[in-house]
C-alpha cells in the first residue's frame, strides 16, 4: 500500500540513518514558508497552553479532543486511555459538530493497535476498497478515507491514544498536519498525567478528611472503662494502626454484681471496619437488655451480620460475664483468640465455642460456664494484634511469650500489667511499624 504515511518519533537521532522500514522521512512541522510556519507554531503553542492551563481532568480531555479536531480538520476524534492495547478504552469521542459519540464508537482498532505496538504516529489515505481492507475491516465498513493516530506518553510510558478520521475524500491530511498532531500529543501526555496526579491528590485529601471525621466519631463511640465495679479491677489498652480501627470492645452492667465484657475484631481496617464494629457493639448492648443467655445474644448477632455484611467480611469476638458476688464467669467465643485465666501461677485457656460471626446463618452459639474465680485471679483477653506484633526481622512476639509474661506478672494491678506489656511489645517491635490494631483487656478479681 503506497498511500499511507507512517513514521517513528525517534527515527532520526543525531547521526542515525533511517531504518529500512521507514521509507519516508519524518514530516517536519516547519516547512520553510515563514507564514505557514508561524501559523503552525501559533496553533501548537496555543493548543499546549489551553490543555495545560487547568488541572480538571475531564476538561483537559475535552480540550484535547477539540484541539485535535481543530488541528486536523477531521470529522471525528476519539481519545482512548490505557497502558496497553488490552486495557485501552474509549474515554471521550466527539464529532466535529460537538456531538458526543458515546462510550463505544466504531473506529479502526487495527490502526490503533499498530500505533501502540510500534509507538508510531501514522496517517492513512484510502482511495480504494482494497486499501481499506489492508488497514482493517473496520476502515472498510466505516468507509473511512483518512485516518490519523498517535500515542500519548508520559516518561516513556503509554497512557493513551488520540485518533481522528474522516469519510470525506477532501479531508486528506498533510504531512504538516501529522507533524503538528504528533508534536501536540507529546505535551498532551504530560497534561493528562498532571491532571491525574492533581485529582489523586484531591481525592487523598478528601479521604483523609473523611477518615479523620470517622476517627473522631469512633473516639466518641468507644465506651469508657468502668472504674467503680466492686470486687473487680478493669484495665484497657487500645491502639489502632489507622485512624479508624476494626477492633471493638464494650463493658456493660447486666445485673447485681454482673459485668459483661466484649472484645471483637473485624476483618480489615479503616472506616468500613470501624462502622461494622460499632454496629455489632450496639446490637450486643440491645440484646443484653432483652436476653439473659449469652449464647442466644451471639446467635442473634451472627444472623444479623449474615444478612447485613458483604461476603468475606466477618467478626471474631468474645463475650463474657463476670459475677463478682458469686465469684464466677461464663463466656462465648466466636472464632476469637482464647480467653486466658491466670490462677495461682497457672494459665488456663478457654477455647472457641463457635466459628466467626457473619459467615453461616443459623449457627447456634452455646455459653460455657460458670467457672469459679478466686481473689487475685486474672482474666486476660486480646485481639491477635498482640501476639502478631512483629520486629524488623519479621519475627512475631508470639503466644508462648505472651503466656509467660502473664504468668510472671500476675501480681501486678490490671493497669500495670497492660502498661508493662505494651512497653514489652514496643521493645520487641523496635522501629517496625505496627500492621494490626492492638486491643487488650485485663480484669483482676479483688
């Protein structure tokens, strides 16, 4: 086929001869005609100034399409964005009269693909059906007579393609049009990337504001630690890795001498997890006022979560009640790390009584207990961020070390126990940043 012009942007570096495949010399923006060259430079500089003036991505993309139509006098312009031929998609398509062509206009995909594969700007003049078919079935079907296409790049990385075409035979493009079109495209890639970075920056600021609002809301929703429960000394340590935590806890008086304690952990972190933890916390509070059986409380919560949460989202939790008059406790453990009881230097684990919540409907959760308590006994519950605290060598603190620490420090007050444990965990982590929320609750029988 002898009626198309195809050239590589970098085909003529200093001292380099054209390759065998580049039969034509790259078209020049400057023709030697002062009047025409002045007009070309004016169009180019004005177009660059227009698309670079703003940071609104949609406006810039619209300007790119409009300027492409103006420069080439084409009937249609289509802007496609993507990092390769597979991910390329139509971002904006417009006719010369300003009509929006919709999200899926017909165009020569073979021309676009070749432009991407070879990183070449090309113009095509079609005069016969045979020539149209050589360029692709779509060129023939659309009855196109002239097509021009060039890639949009940023720092050598493809970010899109700008494509123009016409059905009119008088719409043939000159080599100057191609040079002008390609020179503009070099700046278009920079303009698009700058607008994207600006949009990302604005979105980041917006998200940070939303998260800060969520953090403030969560800080008001988190319950206070009871300090006036006769016969019971309660302490809490709570540290979130993000501004909104997926860990949850609660304390509630549920009768004479009875205190209910809940600790839970939602999959993930951030605003969504925080909202779910507080929804679960509020539901448990409501159920505890109506239902005396802990197993039924957790069963109801599970059914509610199965209906409400997305697949793959679940909560592990422990709900237990300490009776300081009878000196006993009872518990339900839904897929959470075990409750530890330290009694006279011995540590007893109270394992799971059921699976995590929010996965399988109509699961029955049974309460275990009551189990006897003595003065000086220590109950310890936590989320798995405690034992999974990691140092720079990717070594976790581990459950065994946690157990040894609790046994060795049983004589401390609840507050002292958690403060010292927090220091121990920080010493283990060193400079390594925490990867999970950490919540610990200790209760000492007085």
